C-alpha cells in the first residue's frame, strides 16, 4: 500500500508538473455525505468511487485513475488529482455534496511564518492544571491530528497504565524511523498520511525537505504535535523546565488518558484531504475526543460548512458521539477572524497564564526596567554596553523608519557592533525573530524591542540578549538615549515570575468573533491557556536552538491557540472520564457554562490592551475544568439541532439528507435568524432593531445533571439599554422531569448600534449555569 502510494505520487507529480494546456491537475476533495453506517462496505465504496472517477477521466489517461484518499467509514468521498473541469463535472453527480480544491491548512502556533523558516525551539505547560485534579481512571482515548509525535518523550511514559481498552481498533503504523514498539499503553496508536502538499511547494528549503522526508513516519520532526499532545494528555514529568526556566511538574489535563497520533502536517502545512482521512480513521479506531490545532491559512477566505474539511469531519465525528476541539486561529485582534467555527466544534481562544518571562534592562543611569523575553543572556549587571536606537546606527541612505524597525539590511554593522540596539515596531509585519536575526547579524550585543502588542507573548531568542518592552518603558529608554552623550545598558538573563496579575488576559493574537460564516452562533466558545506554555518537544535539531554549553531541552515554551486547544481537549477528557455517558455537547456545555469571566484579581477579564474582553474575544470565559465536573444543568445540543442549523443556514433538504445519511425534513419556516434558537450553550442575536420595544425571543432547553429535586432561579446581567426577560423565571426539576425549557426575550431600550453583551445565570445556589449572550442592534 505505502509503496504503491509513493509510486502514485511520483506519477502524479510528473503529471502535475507536465500538465498539458489547462489540464492542470490539482488535488480535489469530493465529499459525498454520510456512509449510512454501511461500515463493512469499505472496498465497495472504494470501487464505486473509482468507477465514478472513471466517468470524468479521459480513457487515454487511465494512469490517473487513482484515489489519494478514500473516505469510507463514517462518511463517503475521496480525494484525487483532477482538472477544474473534471471537478466541476463531478460536482453535478447525484449524491455529491461538495467538491473543493484540497486546502492547505496551517499550524496555529504564533508566527507560523517564522515557524516555516526555522521553528524548533519554544514550548511550555500549564502548572495550574497540575493542581487539584482528582484522578479518574476511566479510559479516555484522545486522537491528535497534528505533526506527529516523539514517542521517547517522558510525557508518553506508560508506567502504571492498565491494558489498552479492548474497544480500541487502531493501529501503530511502522515508518522509516518509527517502530511498532514505539507505541505503548499511553501512545496506543500512530498513523501518518501522504499528501500532495509536498509536490506543490515551489522551492523546498532545507527544513521542509527534512519535514517532507519525515512524512513516511508518525515521528514528529516539527515539535508541534509532541507539544500539543503533552498538553492534552501528557503523563506527569517532574522537573520539567526549559533550561532552568518555568521549573515544575508537567502534565496533561488527564494524565491517565490514552492517545493516538494522526500525522497529517509537516512544516509545509497540513492537507485538508489528509485531515479528512485522519478523522475518518480516528472515528473507526474508536477515539473519544479529537483535537485539531490547525486551520485555514487566511481567515478572510473561509469555506462554508460543507466545503471545509475540518467542519465536514467534525460533523460526522459528532454524529458518532466524538467530541472535536479546535483552535480558533491566531489572526487576532481583528474581528471576524475566528476559524473552525462550526457549531459542532469546540472553538478555543487563547489567554495568558499567571506566569511571565521577564528580562530586565539596566540602563547606564542605574534605572532597571522590566521587559519580557526568554533569553539565556550571559551579560551581567556589572558590565554595561553602548546603547543605540536603530536609526542611529542605520546603514548609508537607509530610511530612518526602516532602521528604527530593524529591517533586514538596514543596520550598519560597523556602527552597531558591540552595542545594544533598540528597535520599535510601527505595525511592520516583521517578526521578532527576523529583528533579532538582523541585530545579531549586525554584531549587536543585544536587542530591545519596543512593541506594546507583543510584549505579553514571550519570545525566545536563545543566547542572544533580548528584551521586549511596552511603549511606556520604551519611551523612557528612548528619552534616556537622547538625554546623554554615551548611553549604555545591559540585558539580564530571563527569569520566570509567577502569580502575575492580572491573569488570564486574552492574547492579542487570538482570533476574534463574530464568525464570518454566520454570526448567529457566538464564537469562540471559551478561552484556555495559550501564551508561554511549557510542554514536551522534540530534541532540538539545530545547534542554534540550544544555549551555549547546554544539552538540548526536551521541553519548549510555545504560544498560540494551538496550545489553548489541547488544554480544552485535556479538560474534556477529564470530564469524559468522570461522566462516560455524556455527549460531546454536554461536555462542551459544562465547560462553557462554568467558564469564568473573571481574572485572578476578581475583576472582569481583559484583553492585552487592558480593555474588558468581550465574548467575541473570550467566548464564555476561561475554562474551569473542576467546576465543569458539576455544572448542574447542561444544554444538550442534539444531532437534529445541527441538521436544523444546516436548514436555516440555507442548504437544500436533499443535501442535508445526504450529509446526515437519512431523509430529513427542514422546518417549514427557515431563516438564518432561527439559528439563534439552536440549543447552544451561548446566545447570539444578530439583528435586533434599535427602535424601542422591538423584541426577539429565543428558546433553550436545559437538562439537569445535578441533584434530582432542584429549583433554579435566573439572574440576568444585561447592559442598561437592553431589557432581557426570562420565562419562566424558575425551573423545577424532579425525577419525572430532568429537562426544562425557557424563553429569553431581548428588547431594545433604544440601544446603540453594534454588539451588546451580557449573561443569564441559572442557579440553585450551589451551581451557577452561566449563559453568555451577544445582541447586535441594527
Ligand atoms: C516512566 O515512569 C516510571 C515511574 O515514574 C519510571 O520509573 C520510569 O523510569 C519512566 N520511564 C522512563 C523511560 O523514563
Ligand atoms: C542546505 O543543506 C545543504 C547541505 O546540508 C547546505 O550545503 C546548504 O547550505 C543548506 N542551504 C541552506 C539554505 O541552508
Ligand atoms: C557570552 O557568550 C558569547 C558566546 O555565546 C561569548 O562570545 C562572549 O564572550 C560571552 N560574554 C561574556 C561576558 O561572557
Ligand atoms: C514609529 O514608532 C515610534 C516609536 O514608538 C513613534 O514615535 C513614531 O511616531 C512611529 N512612526 C510611525 C510612522 O508610526
Ligand atoms: C532626540 O531629541 C531630538 C531633539 O530634541 C529629536 O529630534 C529626536 O527625535 C530625539 N530622538 C529620540 C530618539 O527621541
Ligand atoms: C481590546 O479591546 C478593545 C475594546 O474592545 C479593542 O478596541 C482593542 O482593539 C482590543 N485590543 C486587543 C489587543 O485585543
Ligand atoms: C442523496 O442524494 C441523492 C441525489 O440527490 C438522492 O437521490 C438521495 O435520496 C439522497 N440520499 C438521502 C439519504 O437523502
Ligand atoms: C416560549 O415561547 C413560545 C412562543 O411564544 C411558546 O409557544 C412556548 O410555550 C414558550 N415556552 C416557554 C417554556 O415558556
Ligand atoms: C491556458 C489557460 O486556459 N489557462 C487557464 C487555466 O485555468 C485557470 C483556472 O483554473 C485559468 O485561470 C487559466 O487562464
Ligand atoms: C530564570 C533562568 O533560568 N534564567 C536563566 C537565564 O540564563 C542564564 C544563563 O544561561 C541562567 O543562569 C539563568 O538561570
């Protein structure tokens, strides 16, 4: 199988490169809806897919009669190399739901561009999750769709774990550098997938060549998959640290859970068709939760729900009772940037934790100032170096603006050598990594970057002395430079400072709602730690990544919604182990309605520029897995709710029938506004007229998962210019009625245009079931 695939790729790449006049072949996905549970008919499916393909491929080109992937377990379809014309013919076939070019998705770590250049060295873990989790032994299996795994990492030590659950049907695929014995009772499965990405990369860099070779195995050569997996399910590792920084015990959300890796990504990205195949396999293998920290490259160009591989795969996973957790993307702080926003996906935003990495700058006048950064500077307090603003060491005829931003080629090494350079960020798209390389190349002694936005996200500069300050400290430093003839400074090695306040705050990079496909579902769903997270990684492969005289670290400190997503995955595994019968939507509801909107100062959560964070930034708030164990009430969003969603969104009835695998009647009246009525754990009303007394009413149903005889009362937190009423105001639960419905009516009190936010909290005085709402006044 594997060798024939390689051959196939070879042939296809040739065809691809030599494609004749507008016969350019591209990988396409042909999605054909539910398999209707005919799971024993996989070969028949494959045969009929080939048969279908043969109807569009000219007989002279029968060599092209091959599938890249065949989807034949939970849903049907395939991917293949097609011309645009062939794709368009196929899309007209009966039973074909959608045909779309195979997208390339990206990993959701911050600065994925740097990442493509030379990523390898960051990382971290969530100490907070280490406290106070009771241990549950329920066997939960988590499927990670990512860059592979480093099986030797201590985070995947299976010591003390019982036999692999018999329901597990997965496999441990051998590969070029991955043996069957690399799997154990912790890492119970590993698969890898070929993709066409490699052949469409214009000029592979050394790093990507390495990554592409490695696709022949589930081994991680990037570090991302090892990192996310150890966050979600890692075993306890004492003494985890990054060269002495952030010392502590590293562990995942549920250390007792099992994990299977589905490697679909390389440094070059992740192919959508491979993600679909991985999801189909994960469903077949028997995972309980799927974690995906990747998304579409440009959030401005999102495909709709039946043309997006993650949305399609997650829909079918959900139908089978498998929860899918995804990162919301790193395209913040602009609105409408959140991705992976289908209602059947748990969409995660990223927040900081109460730990900062500080790198102190000492000025010649004795003043010490705090910046952020991870550095292994060997400078000391006792020796100072000349300090210069970038534009004062500009190369000849270089515009000042470029030199003050540390543009490549803008600094004169003759002038910069031996100095600590100060650079600003004027909204340039240059990453801190590029700037620090520019300073290093100019033989500078160190670099101070003034960047208000990024200062909260630690940047790892390795040995190179580095500190990132905000605009206030930055202005102070620039004034100091200007106030003296011979300004000097030094940058001290970084230290980790814990219990910082306020925390959490929403990370600037975290993608924001409302969703660009529909605003009627409030997204993201919740926030979780995604800034400066210490977790396992692959041993560094490039010498530059390892501070002078140290051994490569097995841990790394990374930031991104990529790191936030597996925190929710781990929390979901934790809930699933305590409540094995809960559906994905019950688990999601529990995590959302118990999430906190407050920070560690007891005040409303803020974003990184100190404004109150709205639900479009943080969803329901920061997840609180312990409280989520006992949510009291949950919103159970049923598969039928999701089908209604597809009706309201505008898909045709027969398409929905094909997607769901059985005939489905859409409600008689259908409009996008009705999506607000979906039994979702948050509420979004997208068009309430501002005129007085205009009103919208929506319905919700809650299920009691707490004590049998309970009475809940509603408390409403609403902005003054909205009137929100709940009916009935009391919900009673008894043995006979575990479910209760209520209506919420939103009225405008002459509210201003735009979004207004609030919440409804049902409480029996022990449980607090908080439901966030967003109301757009038009
Ligand atoms: C795995 O963990 C156990 C118990 O903590 C320890 O004894 C063992 O040495 C670990 N295995 C490896 C390979 O480090
Ligand atoms: C790529 O690797 C080759 C051989 O290891 C080396 O000679 C070359 O300089 C590298 N190219 C880049 C761009 O790093
Ligand atoms: C710091 O380390 C660099 C090599 O990384 C070395 O060249 C330099 O002399 C060291 N400086 C001090 C003050 O030790
Ligand atoms: C660039 O940044 C500096 C320092 O923050 C500021 O004084 C200057 O006005 C900025 N220039 C532009 C063009 O934004
Ligand atoms: C320093 O002061 C001069 C004169 O007041 C001014 O033109 C210049 O912009 C200042 N430079 C910095 C880096 O603040
Ligand atoms: C923080 O929130 C304010 C108010 O909503 C917004 O204007 C600002 O852009 C946000 N900043 C960041 C960095 O998220
Ligand atoms: C799927 O689509 C085909 C063609 O439109 C239709 O004949 C068939 O009944 C559909 N299947 C279901 C289950 O609705
Ligand atoms: C909610 O409102 C609808 C329509 O007005 C009504 O039929 C239904 O009985 C109400 N439900 C509750 C629980 O009040
Ligand atoms: C030569 C030619 O017809 N090229 C066309 C091939 O198809 C693409 C769209 O897929 C067109 O943009 C080209 O003009
Ligand atoms: C907190 C911390 O570990 N800082 C380190 C920064 O780098 C220096 C030099 O390598 C170490 O001595 C510090 O311990």
